[in-house]
């Protein structure tokens, strides 16, 4: 089974303890992978916390806070591993330093750890660090009914923003999924989907994508 946990939202400064930052970061550290839901539709009846819909900005807000926390993790570990590598010639510590240098360079450039290409010999050391931005990620674009089949400009902006992250982008209409859930029979649900031009529900596609994400995680 796949267990999906709804984690509280994140605000700027979370890495320094703002809002529910510490709880959010603690919760996300225990997960095997991340599903990041992004608002990709306009609705005058819904007020965005930052004033306007911008999924790339929302993604970057989360990224920055997780990257800050990962940098803190590396900095707290670096001197200890450097002493072990220098004093005892610890091969494991040397490999870990290699990985931390690669990750630190990426994080300081505003890139998540998952964008770093590692050699097979470095992957075990990378797992030992348990960085937040190294976790496999799936971006779910929540769209309106008109965009559920082919997406929209917001979705395309998200795809462009995540192209270096080896991440899948899934398009789902949450309001449509709520309507499907209210239908009683399989036949009614299929007719509803066909009318929209869909072959299967967003929930089904999300479940498949989640399994794929977890299978990816086992190889990292």
C-alpha cells in the first residue's frame, strides 16, 4: 500500500522555525517521497495566500526552505567527517565529503539535491545524509475542468521549472475528482470520465504515479 500524508503548509522562514516550519520539516523528513500539489487554476472565489496564482513561485518557496535546511544539515556534518577523513583516513568519510561538496555546490546555486548526478559509489553516502531535497518528488498540478485533459499555461510553466529534477508532472482536477467520488457505480464514473475526454480518474493516475515514485526511491 501507499500511505499519503497531508502535511501542513509551509511559509517563508520555515527553515528558521517560522509558522509550523519545524513540524513541517520534521514530518517531511520521515517520508520516502514527496508529492507537491500546486494550484494551477484561476478562481475569483478563492484567494491565494500570496495574492495571485503562481505555481512556480509556490514551488520555489518550498524549495528554498528545504534547501536551507539541507545546507544546515551538511554544514553541521561537514567538520566532523573532515576530521575523520584526515585523521584516520576513513574511506567512508572521504566519500561522504565528496557527496557533500557536490550537494553544497548545487544547493548554494538554488538547485535541489535531486538534480545532482551521482556515481554509483557515491549513492550510499548520499542516502546516509537523508537530505530533504534528495527525495524523489511528484508535482501534481491542480487545474480547472477546462484544463484537465491537456493542461494550461500554468502547467507548462511548472514542466519547464522542473525539467532538471527528474520529476513527473501529473495534471488533476480536484473538483472533478470530488464529483467522481459522489457517483455510485463504476459505469456512471466511466461515462463521466468519457464525457470529459479522460480514460481514467486522477486518483487512479495518482496511485500509479505514487507507486512509480516509491519504486524510484528504492534505487536511490
